[in-house]
């Protein structure tokens, strides 16, 4: 009864609201809700608790307030706390809510065949919670479930402005024709019903909601629209059949006018943006169609879209059917993009203004970097912007294709974040969420919440344990380990059971073994990189058990760790060449390639220290000094671990020189963010151009050029030893839980000078 009482306490006198029959298709469905009330005075604070399944957008007196809730699982469904006082007024007030049910599962939401809207709160003694004083209707204008924007995320959005009404959120709107909530019907369900058995706080701040405008128009096209465009229900297929020819037409983008002969216009927001597109359009004729598509990159002046000869995996867009004169529409779901393509399907004049409601995590950025080398400044800038774009209600791999909380990405992203801010809340929320979705044999899913049953990655499960150690190291607190160690037990039990008699871990064909985007890397049989990642997880679990005085676990993990180390040394190491094999085939034959991946992980784990110089000289340093021609080339993601390894051995200048050369390519081609992989490995329109697992120059610039390296959990001890170069200077700041460290050095005179200012609680020691 305790959980039910907690539900009642949070949502007293409130009910889940919806309009549904068991036979109704819920895909891409939206309902509008309104509640009007009078106030004699506005209190200083009016807290409401609000949630919906799948999503809500809340307006008060016509003003946007919030979109939520944060992603989660229905059995302990997240809710938001919002203070409505700044939006209320004396006299008449209205709460207006758009509730969206995706109606399918994807890589950020798991559909449980139930929908609803729930709000609880009082203004003084007046109950404004969801009860039979609310009104509702089916949201008009939406043409539902036309096409998927991507297989991992949401639908394209088609909206008929002739049937919708723009001002339904406003105070003066007449809702007399709306339906009343009926106690006798299925409109009301009590709190605590399944699938929402319990509720949880979101534990992270509400997202931003500032409005971003485009920076310029780039090009126009005068192509002839496809004759059968009305019959084709996928925006991308129409576009491909029309084959637009783009001509440069730079100009102002705040107001885009379609006049005779212009079919399409290409708009640049100046950088990657994440949020909900907003359209304001004036149409000469009733029924004019305005199609729209988004892209992250260009080839010349042509937007990059996937080949639509096959169903594209990712192509977000939609259609607005305009009424004569003024139209306004804000999309329901946030998308990540830089470029917007507008396409007119008729011949009448249309004037369009497009903007984006920016909805990202409100990170308070304290970490800075300024160098006399402008290339390094630009690399820091695009890396920081990438990380910001990949922080919403979770760490996401990319805001464009998937919006998914992939945990291998999140480990790197957390380290990026800690060079911008000491805020660990998104990391903590993610650790908890990943622990809630597991296979029966203990593995966590690669992302959560998800329907991606093909996305169970044993290496990501191991990296989840490594992230628990990374959290302890950042915060100095073992609380996440103490809370989640049983999940770690399950993961390590799976690995132990999967080990062969040799003590080595073999590939499990039931699951996706990722390791890295490197096709030549050995992943079958007994992969060395998988065994090293398993060893890293064991090492992390062992150390955390010791820290928390859990000696029973510590002894067990120590035994497993030693057994695995001995097996790696005996079976996967060639003592003559001092190289690690990349694995052993199913036939028992050693794989004689020696990957940078294995060498880097071996150094990070201090495995076989007598071979480290060989690994550096024969594998890692040639990689850093080379030009990416290796068959066993690590992706931009895995270079994080390569850099971490060579930094441990003191090769700091090699790291910076490599980043200067390789990451400058992203800047030079005009990207505002770091992409999913190297440009020569990237298929335009198919690969993400905003992927924060590639944004780790933030980490290396902070540690090498600012010279601040953490030496103790919670940042109690640091070393200060910046890499200085004659003729250059650097300044910046490093966030810590104690406050911000300020750093500068200058070698533009004969003698170098360096300075550091520490917050109280941090001590400098020799590295």
C-alpha cells in the first residue's frame, strides 16, 4: 500500500484523463485539454505536479510553459514540478495542454498500450488538478501516422491549418463546443493504476525554451513539383522524384517569400539546433501546401538526404496545408538539424517565417578554453556545442536520427560534460535508467528506455560498470555504486557464465558486439578487446567494493580479475613480439593482427607493462602521427581511449597535434558540431553530423593545454602541468565540485609564465 499512498500524496484529488476505446488506434494521436478558473489574487508560488504518457506541452494563458515529462518507465513514471505563479493573473486564467501519444515504442520510449494526462495542484484552496472540471477534444488538423521520420524515433508531422485553430491555448478562446470530462466514461482513471504503478521525480532541471532564428537563406530551386505529389505519403520520396536543382541565392531568412517560379528554398540556422520547429506563414490562397525537410549537412549547396530508392532510415519532415492569410503551427516533437528545406507545392504566394524552440539541458557552463591558436579555439567551440546538443532529458547519441541514451556514448559524454560543468545529474539519471532495462541473464540494454531488443551490447553493459567508477571519481561519493551494485553483479555473472574453460570470454551470437565502428576489428570467437573491456569492468567493480568496505564482493571480483588476467597473458599475448593478438578464432587459431584498440585498453588497465613501449612505438604513436590509412583505424569515438592511453605515458604533444590535424577537418568543411565518424567514413544524409562521442577534445584540451589533471576522487587533489609552446598562450577554466579552477599561461615573451587560482578544498600535488 505504500506506493499507492505515495501516488495519492503526489496527485491528491487528481485523475488520469484520456479519451480512448480499446479498439482505437493510438499511433501519433493528440488530445487537447483546457481548464479555466478565476483568481482573486496570484500567490507567490503555485506548484503543480504534471505528467503525461507519452508527452505533454503545457501553456498557461497562451504562454508556453514546458514540454515533458523526461523519458522513463511506466512502472515508476516521471513527473515534473512547475511553478505556475509567473504565468497566472488576477481574474480569469486558463491551462491548455497538448497531450501526444506516440502509440509505438522507439529508442527513447516504450509504449505500454495506455495513454493519459495527469496534473495535481492548488491555487490557495482552489483545486486545478485533472478532474471533471477539465474539457477536452481530439486535436484537430493533424493527419496521423503518415510516415516515420526515422525507425528509431518519431513520425513526420502533417498538419492541415484549415482544420486547426491557432489560438486554442489563449485565454479568450471559446471552448464551449469541447467535451466535458465524464466521471461515468473512461475519461478518468485513478492514480496508481497500471501501467503507472508509481511516480518518480525527474531529478534534472526542466529544459530550455528559448527561440532561435535562422541565420540566412542559402539557395533556391525552380524545379517542377512531381505530378503525383499528393499521392506520395513520404516527404523524402517526393523530393527524390523531383530532383531539385539548387542555385545560390543568399539572403535574409527571417521572412521567406515564395513568388512565381520558386519551388524550394534552403535555410541555414547557422549551427546545429535542437528543438521544435515553429512556422508562421501567410498564404495567398486556401489549401496551399508547404512541405518541409531538415538536414544536418550540405554537399556544395545541396542538402544531404538519404537515398530514398529504399525506405530511408532517417528523413524528418512534414507538410502544412495552409489556410488563406495567417497560419501558425509548432511541431510536437523536437528534432536536431541545421538546415531547413521549404517546398511550395502550389503556385500562390506564401511568406514563411521559421524558428526553433530550443529544448536542451540547461547546463551552467563554467569550463572555458581560449588559445592563441585559432584552430584549437574552433575545435573547442564545435566540441562544446556538440555536447550541449546531445544533452536533453538524457545523454543522447545524436539529436537527429535516434535521440537515444546509448551508454557507450554516455561514458565519453559524461567526461566531456565535466570539462564544461561539474553537474553530474544527467549521468546519475542515466545510470539508474540503464539499470532498469535488463535481459533475464543480467545484461543491460545498450540504451534505455527502448524497444531495441537487437541493441543489447555486452561491451556497453561492461562500460556501464566502468561509468559507476567514473561517477565515483568525479563526485567522490560511492552512492551510485551502493544503489546499483546488484545490477553490476548481474552483468558480471553473465560474463563469468559466458567464459570458456580457458577463462576467456567468447562472442555471444545472441547479442550485438559493437566495440567500435571498425569493420576490420576482430569480433567473433574470443575477441581480445571484449576481454579487456570485461577486465576493466571487473577492475572497476573490485575497486568500488573495496572503497565501500564490501570485502565479500571485493574478494570475488579479485579472483575473477586475476583469472582473466592470467588467461589473457597466456592465450592472447605473444611474448616474442610483445603484441596482443586481436583474438582467437572458433578453430582456436590466434588472430595475428594487433589493433590500436587492444593496445590502448591494455595500457589503461596497466596490463603487461613490459610491453607498453612496444605498443606505443609500433601501434599507437604511428597511428597518431599518421593520416588514417590503417585498416584497423579507430573511429573518432574510440580515439578517446587511444588518447587516454598515450596521455598516461606522457605523449601529450602527440595528442594535441593529432587533434589539431584530424578535428580541424570538421571545422574546415563548415561543420558546427563533431560528426559520428571521420568524414571519409561518413555517408552524407545517413550518418549523424552531431555526435558527442567525438567531442572529447574538451577533455584533452583541459588536461593537457590547461594542464589540470584530476588525481583524487571528488577533485580533492590535482596536478598542474600545462603543455606550453613558445610563441603561444592559453587561458581557461576547469569546473569542479569545489568551484572553478582558473588557469593561464603565456610564452609570447622570452620566459614562460603560468598561473592558477584554486577554489578552497583542492590541493596541487606532483603528478
